[in-house]
């Protein structure tokens, strides 16, 4: 093996609490000020979604209200900004957002806005749905058939598919290629949120390659800037005329698949910052139209991870030496599960622990990769 030069995309997710984004998906950590909290409560958007981990640990709008009160917003104002004002934004305040005649309302009854205790009583659809964090209902909803089994990878996928033509060094005058580098903090207060700033350091001796899109297929977008994504130059390890994964240098392969079973080529590049010593991680991403992302130290483990994600219909998987170490199936459009939330919570903890056992140093690694999606790839 001999080193040559490669380009890398730097990704530096910001810790929770940087401006209003610190509240967005989690409602955890300090935020800039009460004005930022007021804006975040009023403004619905994609960053308002939460995973089962956040819901089980922090709650939902009740936690946002507590945060706002803790930052100095009056209790009545905080509640209004989480209920009536968003209804007005959508033109629905004639039906929703307040407790009044001819209005529709679910209720949370709380004895205090301090602390993190669940509501004393939750009333939904005119019935008591929960008391002190204990559900008083059974969910008999059936998953629609059209939402299941929507992930289909290329039928001819094999381990050699991960030696993409972009990694070939034959006939290249420029020794550099593009690689994704993730310099995330080792500890976060909660799962990843949309937001971030800055990139990691460049490799010694390699010039910066510019923002994402300078050498890859993605344009420089506000999303890329928000995640702190950029392209830099490094030296990859070369074997048999191809740039290869080298865990000793924290360089791994990343593969991006379309989810519709199209026969197009697999996008394969390099990634830095995961810290994997071996194995592979596979995720189905949240961004439309959706992709399957696999990061790994070995091509055969990457193949196993990709097929496992496909077989589950989507979700998160950790593979080592050809075996699935842990998995969290998300069979509904590759985004959601129809299993009990307690089971999903345990599966999420298991995949995080398995990834950490393989040396991955990203906080909430599978969810971090799924959130970044195609931003993890740039053309070599």
C-alpha cells in the first residue's frame, strides 16, 4: 500500500444549544435567549420532528414550554407560543389552539412547569389517554401496505460494487480524491439536531478543496453550510490501484444507494471521522427522496449492511465480520417502526452501543449519519 492525496468533506455538527437550533429537534440544552425560544415555538418546520428517544427522555411541546419559562419567558406567554400562535400561523385558530367553545383541543394537565416530570394527565379526543407518564390506551392502528417494503437495492450488488470507479487511481494526474470527514463532538446532550458551524482541520500537506459541491455532485446549499460540510484534500491509502478504506488512518468507504432499486451505479467515496476500527454501519435516510447510506472498513461487511437494511425495509444496522451485531428496523418507508415504542427505544440503544464497540466515536452514530444523508458523499 502506498499513500496518495485525496479530498475530504468536513462535517462539524454543532453541539445542542447553538441558537434556536438547540431547541429544534430536541428541546435540550441552553438556547440563545427567550426570543429564540419564542421563535422556535411559533415556527413549525422540519426541525420540529422528534425521535422516540427524545419523546421518552424529554417529552414534546411540554418540554419546550418548560425551557422557555426557564429562559425567562412568562408561563402564559410560553403556553400561548406553543398553542394559539402556531394555530394562527396556519390559519386554524378558529378551530385549534385554545380551550374555548367550538374549539378542538387535547390537554396536558401539569402541576408545575419546573423539572422534567411527565404531565399528570393527558386528555386526547375527549378521553384520558395517560396519567403520570403511563399510557391508558392500546394502539391498534395497522401499517398501510403501501408503506412497507419500499427499499430495493440493485439486484446485482456485490462486494466489488464498493470499488467504485471514482476510487481508481489509474491514469490520474491528480493524486487527490474527495472524502467525507465528520468532526463531531464526542458527547452531545441529546440526539443530533439540524444545525452546525465550522469544519475540522485539514490534513497536513493537503489544500482545501472548497465547500461541498466543488468536487462533488451536490451544490453549495444552506443545508450544507448549516451542517458545516466542506471538501478538503488528504492522502488516501492505495491498494491494487484503488483508494481503499484504512481504519488505522480513520478512513472508511461510504456508499450511497437510491432506494427504488434503480440500476444506476453505486456512488462510492471515502469518509473520515467515524473512528470505526472494523465492520460497517448502514442507515436509511430521512431526506426525500431517501437513500441508503453504508459506511464501513470492509467491502464485504458493507454488502452485508446494505442487504440487511434492504431486508428490514429500512432502519439502522451494525455489522462486524459478516454478522449483524445490532439492528433497529424502520419498515414504514424506511423511517418509522410499527413496533412498541419501548422496543424501538431499546433497539436504538443497542445499535449505538454496537457502533461504539466497533470504535465509532460519533454521538448517536446511526442517527447522525441518517440526518446528514447524501451530504456524506462527494465525488472522489
